[in-house]
């Protein structure tokens, strides 16, 4: 919509999507069985625009081609070749955030924004050389630096506690806030603000202050409880070890963002998370606390 800040949830699931291709956890089994209480979701990404003509992607998920096909606003419009996707902003260098860049390799011009740490990880991997330097401009952005996007949209990257990409971390624990390996994005159009944080190990005072000025906050909803993957037999790491705070508990997301006046939407939801089941006790708990659960195709207009 022209003249309004618009965001479209391209994907709302964590890595692997929902249902995950090789998973028969309690939640995925419902999806495989076609249970109407659960909706399939692709891997987390957001498309934003302030003029309806130029669109910026927040992360490029491995499901990007299917997401473009499902989103008419991103379809090619003019000439033999062309796309309304004018930029991609990365919140990190994880596979789930960058693999979709390989879908954009057909010599289509766009700007690629990320921290120096994120772009260095891409530079170190020769496969991303398919994004020809003469058509795709890589732009390193410092934390707290406001930068412009097409269509009078502005953005700013900010520090979020998290961790480096899995393929880079080794035995390293979650990183402290201030490191550029894991960030959030704030989109600004006039007085309107949307904050996008698909991965967070905790909420800092600086994040809370930023969220206080936002109209909408899309926030990490990966796991309902910290030991969810361990208890379900789908993994050996806690949520916090993976760089994701749980939703429930005294130090969880529900409590941390309880007083936030902004519209709160949970995204990057793992396939094991029972909030994916409409009507479940966990889904009711987050909804009663004022949170929405993102789904593919959800449109937010300010």
C-alpha cells in the first residue's frame, strides 16, 4: 500500500520449517496428518515496503522461491526481467537467514545490508560469489547507524544477545549483546516503527527502550520452554544454548515483554512448539498475554 508502512510475513517458522521434513514430533505429526488446528509455515522472513513498489526482505530464507510465489507483491512486473525486491537486510549469517540469497542469483540488482561480521561470513564462502558484485552491492552497516532503503524507508540494526551461526560457533556459548553476529532490525517510515527480532537469548534494557517506541514488535518465539527439544527427543541443546529465550517462565519472553504497548507478534517458531496448535493451552497462554502467533502471509499495515 503506497504511503504506508507495510510488512508481509513471508515465513514464520524456525529452521527446517513446519512441519520439518524429517520430524514426527507431537506437533509435526498433527501437520503430517492434515489436522486443521495447525498450519504449515516456511522459514522466517519478512518483506517490508513504504511505497508498495520497492520491497526489502529481512533475511533470505531457504524457502524464498516458494515465498515469492505465494506473495504477489514480490512478483516481477516490468520488462523481460525485473523484481520489486530492492534490498535484503540480514540479522545474521545463519543458513536459515542467508541460503535464500542463492535464489536471487540471476543477475538481478539489489542491495545487501548486514553487519561487518555477517558480510565477512558471506565473503568467506565462495558460493555466495554467484551474487555478482557488479549487480549486487554489499553494504556493511554499523550498529545504531540509520540507513536508507528504496521508497523512503529507513532501517537500523541493533544489538541482540544471541550467537554466531551454527557452522561458525564451534563450542562457543551465546554471545553477549553488542556483537554484530546477531542483530535486530528496526524499520522506520515517518513516525511508524516495526522491530524485527527473529532470534534473542534475552531482552536487554536497550532493547526494551527501543521496543517502547515501536508500533509492532515481531519477536523470537522459537520454543515454549527452554528444554523443549531435549524433552521431545528432537535435540540435545536447550533453547538458550541455541541463542533463543523460551516463551514461558519467570525469565521468558512473555514476562519480559508483558508491559510492552506495541503489537507483539511471535515469529521464528520451532516445529516442536505447541503454540503452533490452535486452541492448545500454550497457544491460549500467549494469546491471553497479548501476543499473536505469526503465520505465512500475515500482513501488517501501519
